C-alpha cells in the first residue's frame, strides 16, 4: 500500500475517493489472503490448537520432517549439504541439529539458492528492511500467504473478533499525508469494515480527535502498534479519562516490543485485554496471547529452538512450516524471550509452550516539533537498495540523522530517496540528514538499535 499512499493521485484526492482507493486495494489483498485454501487452513489450525501435548508434539515433528525432506530435495542451499541420508535414518528433531544455523546476512547473500526448484507459481516477492535498514527479499506462494493469514485470524478470534465485525487500525500506513494538519486523520476501508488511522499524526493536540473517532466508530477490535495505542492510553490517563466505546473486546498489538508498563496502562484506560502477537517477515516463529493473557509459542506454526543467551534470556531460532517456496531452517531472529518460571499448563487448555516476555525491537519513538510522536520507521527503508544497515538518530527536536552503511548500488539517488521517504512520514518541521558511515555501534548484547531518540 505504501506506493499508493505516496502517489500524487492519492494525496490530492478528496477524502471519499481516498477511502474508495483504500477499499479497492484492501479488497484485492483480502481476495489473495483469503484464497481457496484459507478456510481449510483456518479450520485445520482451530482443531490443532487443542491437541494434547503428545499429539501436538507428534504433529509438530511430522511437519518439521516434511519441511526438512522438501528442503534437501528441492532447495539448492540445503541439497548441497548432503543431508538426505541422515534425514532418512533419524527423527526430524535429531536430524535438525545437522542443519546449519542461518541468519539474515546468509539469506541475503545466498539469495536464489534458498528458492525451491519446484515452487508453485505465482510467487509473491516481499522485502523488508526492519528499522536497521538491512534489505532482505523473500518469496512465497499463495498457500503460504493463506496459511499465514489463518494464524493471524486465529489470534484475532482469541481476542474476540469475528469476521465482518468493526475493526480499527493504527499502524504504519501513510493513511493521511503529513502535510494535513487537522482531522480527520483516518479513512474508511469498507472492504474489511475497518477504520484506518494515521500513526503519523499522533500528538497531544490531536489525541482527543483520535479518541472521539474511535468511540464513535466503536470497533470490536483495535489492531495497533504498541507505541501508537500506548500514546492514546497515556493521553487518556493524563486527562483522567477512560475509553467509552461499548463494543471493544480486545486490542491486538504487534511489530514492536510491548513492555509491561504499556500493557497495564492500555488495559486500564481502554478497559479490555491486550493481545500481543509476535511474528516476523521471515515467518519462522510466532508467539500469541491467549484469552488469559499468557503468551504461547505457536508450535503448529513452526519449530522453535531457544538458544541460551545472557541474563536468563533465550534467542528465538525458527524453522517455518508455511513457506515451501523459500523455506528457512534454523533461522536466527535476533529476538529474545524470557521463559515462564514454571511449566504449568495455561488455563486456556492449549499445550503451546509459555514465555514470560518477549524482548526485541526495542526502538525509540521520534518526537517532532509539532508534538507528534512517530514510531516504527522501517517504512523509510523499504524498497531502497544499496544499504547494508542503518540507524535513525534524533539528538534535537528539529533534526533527524540517518546513518547508513553503504553497499553496492549506494548513490546520491539513494540519499535523496531516504530523505523523501522520511519527509513523507515526518513532515517539514524537521531537517533530515543522511550520512554514510563505515559501521554502526551495537548495544552491549550486540544488537543494533534502529531508532535512538535523545530528545
């Protein structure tokens, strides 16, 4: 959708036409994501979620074996490792240890060698940078898209959502040009009965309008970045108010780390449970929140290994079950979890493993002169080549620095593209500076922080 939102046609169109354009695009995406296999996938995983622990483990191992066998037969990167014999003589969980652990850099460098030679067309290309700016291109087929969407819908149903019910959306889409200074900062997506809000206009001055629009629309579910809905919760708290919508059953957050303080405040001020969903573009692991507020590793989605790290944390390493066009096996996500202190079963009755917290994607929010707070700025880097990694830094209210480590293809045109992308989302109240550097410092635990705000 980013291209549509950035087009001159969309920006200059009247509000009803903008809503019409959003609706048409959403309808096409809905038809793709809810294709002929979607309903069967959803029915299947709604049955597997209540399997006994033993049956769930059997299912997980069978799915793992299917992925591994497919990879050594049809994916050049894995076929060349000559692991077919070991896989034939071992249980899938034992054979898995012979596969190398991979990461984003390896997948980016090896590229087409991760593509299956029998992939079902059409294939759909996707790219992400994350807030680090490091580009990664992956492909998936329609079956992978439909199955991924089935898991998303299962989580939405855990949160009380039913198909066709009213939803609100407060995420990273550039719904309203940043040059617009007065409400409405939202547009209607009629295809999904969804009111879509700009996350780039959140400010103390605008918060009342956001809350009023939400209460008037009265959604059953809100899907949002944690930073966006937490901003509204803080505004409600500061003004001694509580959200008054009658229909709201749950808020589903994703794409950023949700900390305990944010979660508590959101639940208090909006009067419902927050269901945090963890996933990633590579689709190798998922963690969902059940009706009792506990976080589960979704073990019918992928095979997850937890590598011990410092301070009692474990890194998530995943093998996805969805994407046979470009399977990723033992992929390091760079995200960490803290485990539950006990192995007790959750009150929800599901036997998915429990985690106490997820730690990753802890980026700052940029603060702007007009009072807006903007988070999750990875959109700035999407579709931009020639960058190994990047970091956004703010040391003063009216200036943003983007530090990039160049690769082949980096040029002045790339710098112009970055400044343009940043201006579209942050507006003209800040000066944006792009600087090429040899390296970007890491945190003490070796992670790269994508956004640092010192204001």
